[in-house]
DNA sequence: TAGAATAATAGTGTCGACAATAAGGGTGTT
DNA sequence: AACACCCTTATTGTCGACACTATTATTCTA
């Protein structure tokens, strides 16, 4: 499945196309983490000029997927344990905020949709036991809806456009599928209930814990990955 | 005074130069908020090619000072009350986090330097009573040091590079100098004490309140400005 | 042989020009 | 007179080439 729901802006220009393609390849690891990016090489590969490619690189830098140094070049971000912690600290804080705001600002039908989504995931989970569908698409969609429910455009942009691809990159490349699936479901349910009761404070706290647990989970995978 | 301490990266390339210049002009209002940006016009004005200017525009977009639409163009961000609230909600959350982390991670000499800075500001404030020096440079420096004290590189980047210029823009263009100066000093002092005692929870709470108060202050100015 | 200075080379930064798209004005029709 | 359509014009997107910088390989010297 794609992350189409993360990007409302239609893809019109060539640099948009390159941006979306490169983003996917970086997130999925097709373009290796930490690797150097050669502008002429990639420009040829995508069949565009360097100017177009550089436009895409700028966008990728904005969402923290590549890092640039003047007169030196561009390289894909390196996945490190330190960075993972840093990003999750930020994410936890921001999504906690989003969740608190969502408790105040989400419309009844939005909350209803969220509950339906969760039920749907429960069934999918039962059917496809062990597969990572729930974690990948479902979890993302769940978080995404709550973020949107905050109604804070700046926050939405920050999380959905700038931060989420990097988070996905960690999750995808660390291989997220495991025992946390069912536990995450319960946590999601508790969060929905808090939002439904307009208990922003509780909703924020639950979301922060939920994300911390998720971080601990990835951290474990990461340590395993490192010690190979 | 400049905001040089906000940007560690040296200014080497031409697009860097244009970026820094445009950023200042946008923040200070020389380039009016909400105005459309003509690439050919500005390129001529800065004496660079459009490619160079566009590079700068991309950077400005990254720190939320301009907004781009494909095939339409670029315009300076518009200062609205809604956006102010949104940005300050995010800022409050992130700087609260930074403050909590700083309580754990700041070195003793950093804390010492922070206290010295505050004393220095107290004296400056007495001398230049009524002037906005304290608010503008001092307050910014204070917050900046705490953010750096969090030792979270991602958070530092997010706040110092991406968000602070937009916040400065509101403060500068709303004309920040007023009765909050002395009150802010007391709040700063309380925050330092919490950090010194390694009380992250308290430090976070105090910082969040401090920023909320600051928001309320700007909000007032904003409402006055709007009703003129 | 090891190290430093220097030359070759690859890569990034910048430029001017062309192509494609969107906005504005004008004309024609109902 | 109002609306719709078309054309003109200005602006953005994209391209290929040149200039400058950093890296690598080579040569010279101690």
C-alpha cells in the first residue's frame, strides 16, 4: 500500500514525481541509508535534469531524509539509535499535543470513523494473523486521523509532511511486525475513549505512553539489528 | 543585533547569502507579510540568477516563511491570529520538552552561564529601562541556550532552524516591548532554578506556562493591530 | 619510504535560455 | 449587458553548459 493519504497535494511537476519516488526508495531502503547521493547519477536514472533533481533533494531535506553540506553534497540520513530516540521524543511530545487538541476539536463523525477504523483493523488482524498489515497501514492511518483531528494546521504539517516519513523509515527498515500488534490495539482503544470523553489530558498522556512503548519496541529491533 | 547565534552553518554560497538576507527582510517586514514573490524581480534585486533565488526560496519554505504552490508561485506567509495560536501550541510543547531534557542533560557550566546571562540581562534591563533589548535579544538567547541544553539534535534543529524565525516574525512585526519584560525575568529565573535542581517535570511546566503567557501577550498586540 | 605539495578529476553551485503552465485582457456571442 | 471563450502575456518549471570547490591520484622532496 502507498502513503497516499499522507500527501494531499497532487503530483503535477516532474520534481514532485522525483521527490515522491525518491522518498519511497529511501524510506524502503532501496536507496541505502547513509549512502552518498550523486546528483548527475540520479538525474540520469530518473531521466530529469540536475535542476529538477535538486528541487527534489531540497524537499527531501525538509523532511529530514537527506542531509546536505555546501560544496560537498548530499547523503541519505543514517539510522542510528541516538537519532531514533531523539525523533521519538519529539514525536511523542507533538502527537501528545495533537491528541489533546483532538479531544477538544474532533467532530463526532470523525470520532465515529476512528472507532470504525479500529474495529475494521481488529477484524483484519484476526484474518491476517501475524502479518504486518495492521502495524503498517492501520496504525499509521489511526495516528494520522487523530493528528488531523487536532485541527492545528501547523502541527499537522509538521507531523504528516516533515516527520512521518522518517518515522516510517525506521519502522520499515527495522521490520515492524511483532508482538506489539495486539497490545497496540488496546492502547488505541483507550485513546479513542479518552478522546470521545473529551478528556484531553488523559488522551495526551495515553498517546505519549503509546508512542514510548512503540519506541521501545523499535529500539529492541534496532539493537538486534546492530549486533548482527 | 543579528540572529547570528541561531545559525551555526557558515554562509558560503550565494544562495545562502540570499536566504539569510531574505529571511531577515521577511522577519522584519521589509518584504511584506502575505505579499506575492516574483522570482525574476527578486533575482534581479539580489543580483543572482533565478536558480539561486529558488534555492533560497526552498529554504525559506522549510522554515515556514514562504508558501509555494506549483505553477502558481510563492508568497510570504500571512500573519494571522489562528496561525499564531497554532505555532505557539507547537512551540510550547516542544520547548517544554526541551526544558525537561535540559534539566537532565545540561552541564553545570552551561547552567552557570545561563544564570550569568540572566544577571547580565537584569542589569541591562535596569540601564535601558523600557527599551526592547531584553525581550528581543536576551529572551531569544535564553530560550536558545536551554534548547541547546536538551542535547537533542533533532529538537534543536526543529526549534532553532525551522520554527524560531517565524516566531521572531510575529514578535518583531507585532512590536514586542512592554510590561512583560520584568515578569518574564522572574519566570526565567524560576525555570533556571528548576533546571539546576534537575526537576525536569517542573521545568517543563514552567516553560510551557511561560510561553503561553508570551502568547497571550502577543495575542493582545495582535488584536489591537487588527482593530486599527 | 613517508610525507607534503601539486595536478587531475569528479561533483556541486550558478547561470542564461527554452518550454509549459496560469493569470489577465479582449473579443465575440446569446 | 453578461457570460463564455480565446488569445496574449507574464511567470514558473526545466534544461544544458560553465565556473568553482573538494576530493583523489600523482609526483616531488626530505
